[in-house]
């Protein structure tokens, strides 16, 4: 029974940053902006959370700074994606590289190291532990609540209708008085704030920030968006499925006498197999990646 409970808690813990990034990716891509910049949002959120917490000695300040950092990066990304004719894929990858380098430079400037920031104080670590409910962080519970919130927001609200309309046919939307550029910009910033919560979780989970902390989760989240066919509930299910495979692999790694590399590779191999079988059949938003006139 302990193994089942450990696997469940491990699954939801692994899924938390991936869920936030996946939901952020859905919001952005349904508006027509290909978002390979999710990795940079996670990094900015994690660094901002760690730096803010260490500077102020407050977890709430850390959350606020993390969201501001991720939102600022997303704003820059949104401006490039909506106000210029820059290729969405190129700008996303460039932003990932830029933020990755910027966080390392900030580590050197603030803490004199290229590796990681100082650990949070014992009091802050105790506060993080005390905030857990059933062994799960409040941010994990929030990531689960965010799934139906995003589903309802996209399907049942005026803002969601406009977002989806711009993602399918921006010219038609503009003929009805909707500013496609404004909708896309707000969508990317919203995606940055949602994904930034995943970065905050990464920093709080270990009590510090370390370089390359996102670890490719932004790219994996984009794969979950495609696997879920740009539908938030199915994309979230894909993220949780990957997290379960990862948690199961961790259990196998400790229980079975097999090389460590095999269970570590398993989730990624299965994700690639599933993705390769879906990409050809999935229909993305009609205007995805197309610059506005």
C-alpha cells in the first residue's frame, strides 16, 4: 500500500510543473502562437521565486517575484510574436537560450556561483513542509484545480471564445471588432503566468534555484499539448500520464536490479512513440504559427 501511495504522491509531484506548463501552452497555442518559450517561463519563474524568497525571507514574496519574472518574459515573447513577423519557433527557442544564460549570469552576480543559489533558511523549509496537505504542496493542488478552470475559461467565457476565434481565423475575428494582436498578447502573458507557477514549484520543491532547472519540461509540455490535441483536459491527462510513468520508473529503479538508464528512459520513449502516432492526425488551430497581417 505504501508503494501505491508513494507512486501517487510522486506522480502528482512530478506532474505539477508539467501541468502548469501544459495548460499555459494550451492557452497560448489556441490563440495561434506556437509556444516553444515555455521553458524560459519555467526558468524565470523558478529563479524569481528563489531570488525573491532569499531577498525578503518570505515565500509569498517569492511567489510574487516568480510570477512577475515569468510574466515579463512572456510579455517580451508576446510582443515579438504579435507585433513583428518573427517566426514563432525561432523566437521561442531563442528566448529559452537567452533566459537560461541570463539566470546563470544572475547566479554569478547575486550569489557568486554558476551552479545554484543558496538554500532557503530552515524556517522557510519548515514552512514549506507544514503547508503540505496529504503530502502534497498547495501548488500541486492548485495545478489540479487549474485544469477545470482552464477548460471552463476556454469553452464558456467570452474571453475564451475570442481566444479560440483568433486561433482559427484572426481576420474573421477582427471583422467582428476583436483585436487579434491584443488577444494573442494577453494569451501569451496569461500562459507565462500559469507556467510561472510551475517554475515557482520547482524552486520551492528543493528550496533553491539551480541552473537548467526546467530540465526540458517546457518542451515536454508542448508535446503534451500536441498529444492532447490542443484540448486542456486531454493535454493535462497526457502530462499526468507522463508523470505516472516517471514515478513508476523511479519505483522500478529502486526495487529492480536493472541499469538506472532503462527506467529513466522509459517515460520519454513512450512519449515519443505516442507523439509520433498522433502528430499526423492531430488538427492544430488553423492560424497556429501564422503571423498577423
